[in-house]
């Protein structure tokens, strides 16, 4: 049963996303359990989670992540899909935190998505990691 497997993998991705949010030690901008609950309590909506990461530590790492994210997004979610809420967890190495310039790459991503979803509510979190990984995790709540 393909659908069932899909639901299982989405469920485990969502579980993983929640753990990352709840266990992040160094949140600069905080996502919390309340934000997560809001996504779960809507019964006529589904959640989709995807993440991209890179160990590139150069200036262009977020440009790279932003385009990877858009690529995944457009593969997985059709333009007609009605998106209600989006939680975005940005993780960056403590040694090279994200700059305002880096954040502009996400604005581009968000702009592309919100252009077809006027009422989209976006909630951000930014966390610092001990390793050299830069990572974007996105949970999307969409209407069936």
C-alpha cells in the first residue's frame, strides 16, 4: 500500500522535525511546542516535511540551500496546493551564524510560495549547531 508507506514516512519526518525543534539548544529565534501543535490540531489538513542541508561553509551556502529547497518543493507540492502554514527551522553552525544577507535567500523562497498562497502564515526559528552543518527544515500544512 503505497499511500500508507507515504503516510508513515511523512509521520516519521514530522516526528523528526518536532524533535529537532524541541531539542535545539541554541535558539536565537524560537519555534516551540505551541507552534508545532498548531500544525497538528487542524483535522482537515495534512503536514508535509522536507529538509535540505549542506556542509558548505562559504558565503554561498544559503543560496545553495534556498535553491535546493525550491527544487524539492516544486517536485513535491503542486502549484494548486493550498498552503495554510509553514514552519521553517534554519540551523547554522555556531562558528558561522546566518547573516541578514543569508536570510534574503529564504525570502526569495518564501516569496515564490506565498505568491500563490496569499494567506500563508510563516513561522521562523533559527538555531545554532555545534557542527559545521547548515540546514533548512520546513514543515508545510496544506489543505486537502
